[in-house]
């Protein structure tokens, strides 16, 4: 019997969808899944036909974090494991020049919660939930959660969510700023595709530069941001996209940013 691929790859209308595919285990992340997803993110970034990347999952879960069946024994080299699996994955996702949507279709736990938070846009299904489950097994949050979560909800709420592994529902996630939109379960994947196609019609070069400026701003000063904007605005302003935007405005028609 042929093994099921751990990541399903589909491209429609400029949207590359990468689907975690271990539904029986709520898409718990084994090495194969993590490394394949990392490679697929890099391949999508390099593929000119791809304008938006969606990371979602099969079945009722998004990702239950580390596959606990794969890391056990008297001494696990956690540092090595993180540096060779999750950290390259999160870096690949964040360094992609294209918008990444994490489409959280169900429970996102542990490193799966980190993955869900790492997207540029986070879309949740109504029945999705997030838990910083790490403390249940006496670990600390990893795969970027200690960076993402306090920036979203503040230090104190992040600490409480982490300390008690509290489950955040989709409605609460929306209020807390952990996601941008919540869609009904029944239409979730179709709603995500429609949203992604709208994003794919936006100016790709401008969005790439916007990501670069925003990400740099997360660790810099206002002066750094002003300097950065002046450099990146030149790149945006020199593009055909900008000329098209100006022409469309003058001609009172919608701009066409897809060549
Ligand atoms: C699983 C898992 C799972 C395997 C559900 N593994 N099978 C980094 C560095 C190195 C090492 C350690 O980790 C890390 C980062 C991390 O991510 S640490 C956090 C690891 N993840 C967890 O501790 C989560 C464990 N899972 C849960 O707490 C629950 O399953 C959640 C809250 C995710 C969902 O609960 P339920 O909806 O009640 O589902 P369930 O518990 O019945 O799970 C369904 C199946 O999935 C079940 O298998 P079975 O054969 O009994 O149907 C679970 O065993 C399996 N599964 N998570 N992480």
C-alpha cells in the first residue's frame, strides 16, 4: 500500500494550498510532515505562478503539535530537534515573500498553535481552537509562540494562556486578535479559497515589500521604520504595478495587478 502524502499540494487561481494530511492524529507533526511542509513553502515561494500560500489541514484538527510518539526516551535533544525541524519551518514561513494564510480548521495545539499564529493572515473555522498545550507536558512554548503571542495579546495574557494551556475558541480568538476572520465550518475551505483569491489579485510586489517593512518594524524603532519605508517605497514606486494603479485611478477602472 502506498503511504499517504503528509502534505497535499494544490494550486488554483494563483493560490497554492498546502494541506497537513495526518488527520487520524489531528495532524500531529512528525519529522516528515515538518520537513516536507518547509520544502513546500520554499517551493511555493520560488514558483512565479503562486501569488498566495494557504496552510491548512485535513480532518477535524489543524495540528496537535509535536507527534509525541516520535520524541521519547531518556534524553531527547530538544535543542537539536527545534533547530533542525520547527525553527527552519517557522523561518521558511515568515521569510516567504508571498502572503501566507494559515487557515486553522480545527484544534491547534503546541507547535501547531505556533504554526497557526505565524501566518500573515489567520482565518479560523468556527469550531477551531488554540491551546498553548506545552505546559501540560511541562515544556515551554516553542516554534515562535513566545514571540507571536505576547505581541498579540500582551505579556500577561500570554503568560496565563501558556500557564494553564487554556483553550481559546474562535470567537475569543477574534476578540483577542489571534485571527482576522472566522468562517462557518461547512463552508470553511471554500471561504478560505475565495479570500485567498481576493488577496492574490492585490499587487504582489507591493505586498512583498509591505511584509518586509512590517516584519522589520516588529524589532526596530520608529526611526528605523521611517528609513526603511523611504527605501522600500522607491522599489514599490518604480514598479509596473504602481503605474497600473495610477492609470486605473485616472481611468476610473479597477486596477489589474495580475499579468
Ligand atoms: C496525537 C497527538 C500528538 C500524537 C493527538 N501526538 N498523537 C517541540 C520539541 C520537541 C518535543 C516536544 O514538542 C515540541 C513542541 C510541541 O508541540 S509540544 C506539544 C505536543 N502536543 C501535545 O501535547 C498535544 C497532545 N494532544 C492533546 O492534548 C489533545 O489530543 C488535543 C487537545 C490536541 C485534542 O484533544 P481531542 O480533541 O480530545 O482529541 P484526542 O486527544 O482524542 O486525539 C485524537 C487522536 O489524535 C488520538 O489518537 P487515537 O488513536 O487515540 O484516536 C490522539 O492520541 C492523537 N493525538 N495529539 N501530539
